[in-house]
């Protein structure tokens, strides 16, 4: 029994793939990659408030957004919360990394209402 298993394993293809050299096509609805649109973000903080993993930090006065990929559980609550469609979860795998990636952006255009000059 065991010998047959050993022989079968020796002459069969491995059950795993050498990612990222080769990878399986993501299944439908897979939400592997979280992407933010810096140009559209107004730093309202709605995504951070809805994030159950505290993976997003928004500093509204400083106009900065930080995202921690290693805390993210890919639930898509941030994408549902963002009324401007700035957060997308794509059907793609993140590549392996040696160090924790830091994702941060700041200084996106302000809302038109904020940008208009004050009237007296
Ligand atoms: S990504 Fe969307 S919800 Fe999050 S701060 Fe920017 S505009 Fe607000
Ligand atoms: S996908 Fe979920 S866990 Fe990841 S940043 Fe968005 S709300 Fe947070």
C-alpha cells in the first residue's frame, strides 16, 4: 500500500504550483488585490470606519491614507463604503514579498465644494 503510494507520487505531477512562476486562474469572484484610486479619494474616512481589520488609516486634516495589506482580510467592506468608487478588489493574486509593503498616499484633489473660494 505504502510502496504504491510512493511510486505514484514519484511519477505524478506535484499537487502544487511554483507560484509566482505559474499560477492557477483565480476563481470567479476572487478578491485578492485591493487597489485605491488616489486621484478620486477625498479622505472622508468611510472605508477606514467600515474596515473590520483596521487595515486602513485615514487622516482627514493631513489628507493621508495608509493601507496595511497584511491586516486585510479581503472582505470588500471598504469598497462598499466608498461612495466615490476609489477602492476596488480585483480578481488577482498579490505577488510574494520579502518585506511588508507599505501603501500610503496623500494630497488628492479636494472636493469641489472645499476648493471653491469663500464668498463674503
Ligand atoms: S477611499 Fe473612498 S471611502 Fe476611503 S477615504 Fe477615500 S474617498 Fe473616503
Ligand atoms: S477589504 Fe476588508 S479588511 Fe481589507 S481593507 Fe477593505 S474593509 Fe479592510
